[in-house]
C-alpha cells in the first residue's frame, strides 16, 4: 500500500512538504498555516505578539520548531504558551527556547506533560513576541517543524511565514 501526498494550493510551502498524506484508508493532516497576523507593522522599539496558528491537528503532543528572521530589522524576545497545547484541562506545558539574536534564529520546543494525550483541533499554538529594531522588512519563517503525537509518531505539519515591517 503506497502513500499518497495531498497538496493544497492555498497552503503552499517553499519546500515540497504535503499538507496531508494518505495510506489506504488512513488520512493524516495538519497545518501550521502561518502567523497571525500574516503581516504586521511596528515602530522601532515597539513589541507585538504574533500567534503561531495550527489547523486540523490530531493528538498533538510536542512541537519542536526552528524559526528564522532578519535580526537587523526585528528581534524575537520570547515564545509564550497561549493555551492551545494546554488543552481543555489547562495543564502546564514545557517550553524550552534558545534565541540567537545575532543569527536571527529561534529553536523552541513546546511539550505537554508526560502520560497525557495530545490535543485536537485548531487554534493558536504559541505566541511569538517580536520587537522592532530598525526600519525595514523581515519575514518570520518557520523553517522546521518536527511535531509528534502522544505515541511519539511524527505528525506532518506544513509551515508558513509572516512579513513584518518596521517603520
């Protein structure tokens, strides 16, 4: 039984990553369909929280991410839990982050507590706090997503990006 990759034009990715995969009668899908808002305008020195949004996930347990941006224009101050991964039980989640301001990279991992099921549905996964540094434009790109379910199986997610203008 072979795998069929499904691509959705409205949620294209720069890399050839499918929006869903089907093997027999099993369909696995999920999207990180970008940052909300997809475009933002800041003044140098101002901060704003952008939401990393997921759609149609099933049993999402942990999400390690690599985020890239132009450090001459913006800086990522921190990545926050905004509730979706906590689920209806509002449990605490672990967020480990390493922000490299010089390279413009953030490595972050958000994980639910051990021995708990993952979350299902759509919502804002994380809040990314961005500060304007100097006039210009920067994309905030989600370069790698290694999402896992509660059984540590890979969940295919397609990532997006936001454009931030600093005045």
